[in-house]
C-alpha cells in the first residue's frame, strides 16, 4: 500500500469552502414530515373542503378550523374518517392528541388502531367524550400489541345527538415532542455546514404554538434556527420574493432578534432572493429586468435588519419564454446591473437520463457531472470577464431517474410519488459532484444537496419508517475534508 501524506500550503493548492457540505429542507409536505414524530399523514386535514383530505378517507371537510384552514366534519352516527399505511410496532405506546368541538350536544368518539383486514378486531381502541362547543385538546394512549406496516387509524362518531368538528389529530410515540428526536440526531450526524430552508407560509403562520399553525408549518422558523444553533449549522434562508419587501425584512429582523433575545451575537446568514423565478412554470415568473429592480427594492432593507449576512441572487442564463416573447437575458443583467446587491449567484442542476444498461447508467452519472462542470465554468467565465468577486452557489442538485415530482399530500402514499432509489448511479454522481465542486473551490462557495429528508433524499424518515440511503454515508465520508485545500495529484 502506498501512503500519500498531504500537508497544508502545497504549491498550487486552493482553499475549499466548508459550505460545499450543504443540504436542503424543502417546505412542501414530505420533508417537513421527516422532521416530525407524527405517524399520521396530513394530520391537519389540508385538502379539498368538499371531501375528505387525502390520504384520509371518510366524511367531509369544512372550513374555519383553528388556524382558519379546513377541519374534518362528522355528523351522523357511524360516520368515520381514517387512513391506512400507518406503521406500528409491538410493545410501543402511542399517544393520540386530538383537537375537537361539538355542535348541538356532547358526543362519544371512538379512536381505533386497526388491521387492514376489516374482519379482524381492532388492535386497540378507546372512546372519548367530546362535550364542549369550543376547541379543546383531548389525549389518550394505546399499548400496541403487534407490528404492522399497514395499520389503519380510524375516528368514528358513536352518537346521533351532536355534530363533531375535528381540527387536527396526531399519533406519536408516547412522550415524544412534535419534532422526532431520531430525525434531529440524523441531521446532526451528517454534520451539514449549511442548511437551506424557506417558510411554507408567512412569518406569523410559521411560529408560535404548533396547534395554531396552518398545515405544513409544524417545522417553522424557530425550529429551524434552533436546529442550526444546536448543530453549528450556518442558516441559509430562501426568501419569498412574491411577497412584499416588508415581509422579507421582517423575517431578517426576526432572525436577528431570535439570537439577540438569547444574548447571542447574530451569526452569519445567507439570504437567497428567490428560487426559480426565471422559469415560466413559477407563479412569480419574471424577466431579468424585473428581477434586478426587485433586488434594488428587497436587498437594502434585508441587509439593514441583518447586517451580518450575504445575499444570493439567481444566476440562470435567461428568463424562459412566455406568450410571444422568447427567452430573454437574466444572468448578464444581474452581473451588470446588480453590482453591490448580490454576493453570490445561484443555479440548480438535476441530471439523469435513462439508460437501458447498468454500465450505461453509470457512464451517464459520470457524464452528468462533466456537463455541470462545463456549465459552472461558463458561469465563472461570465463573472471573471467583468472582474467581479461574485462567487457561485449551487443551491439544488441531484440525480433524478424515478421520482415523478407529484409533490403533494393528495397521494395514497405520498412518499412513493417522489421517492428515488439511491443506487450506485446516485452514489457515483454525488461523489463526483463533491469532487468536482472542490476542484472549482476557488469559485464555488455553497452547495446544497436536494434533499436532506424524504424524496430524492439522503435520509427517509416517514410516519415511523426510518432509513438512511448510501448517499448519507458518502456525505459522512467526505465531511472531514471540508473545509480544506484542493490540490491536483498526478
């Protein structure tokens, strides 16, 4: 065996940013669920108010729940709502937290954990008397006698003298907080240096008591900033630029005060101005000229509220065609007209073309890294041609073959809709990307693998099922090398 010892200060070496070991927690339903201890899918009944909220089946929804969103309505004896696909384990104790109220008179509600076989008796069941016309929390617990990966959870109205409204229902291991300790430890074990996150709703919706937040906000701004503080992760917040400049600066101010109120100096934060607004599929699609003007309006108040910050701007080459207008310039306008407003420019890369042979698929993974490198070199050339010190952030990237992008809670098993088997092709691609971005480390400062949890992810943590993919081990393998120095070996 030949041992090669590398020392700092080698001729030709360049520094490599620690922020190349970054991840994303996206704010649609599945990644947020990955942080929660809940066994139920869609526990706050987000969905179409004319019927049961998928994947729940049964009675109808109605509007006007505790957070102003939908809630479940049971109004006839025997009417019920439930879902299958619940994972339970023999010997555990599960706790039900239920927020409910009645109209007309008190009712009894049966809460049951059942076998998918309808003729088999319930694994466990209890009745709760709901007797108030205002929202109230009820809690019960079950001792689970069996292991079942497809159990059912059902709520059934036992009386005819009242109408029952259920705002939300949660099923968790007894004594667990709403954040899953296993998920928190998994994130810490990967030691990400930077974590990209955005709020599902407004700042007001994504903080405060959990039961008053709308669906999708159970992992909110406080939970995110606490995780970053506890795990020594640099925050990277994606700002909603279809909202107002005042909302963006309010979020920056909230982040600063979050630390100051704990007697801590506000750490360095990256604020990203938008996501893919160059693309015609985006709800806030715009031209490059519009984006530059937006930066002039949004960036100064954000920097004023959080001075210890860096701004990431979108660096895609062009704005997508719409109507009779073809593609129009984007990146060149940001570089030429937004000087002093952005510190980094970003791009996203999703690769993966289907090949019929295993060898062909492996070659495609390698070729995909080379194509991304070529594109990054073009970005670098555009920046250096203007003698700018702007650096690059690759804020989303992955190898995508199987997932169909049905990102919603309206699927029978939502995880299946966005699942990507992490086989050797993905592992080779991830290793190649980390190597390549280290090679370009003089220019590339941030890399955010997409996704940390649930769907195209390093880790799956979903309704009681926990699994680490080989990609997680690749990140652990490379982690000690970042930050560091890169040197070519011959």
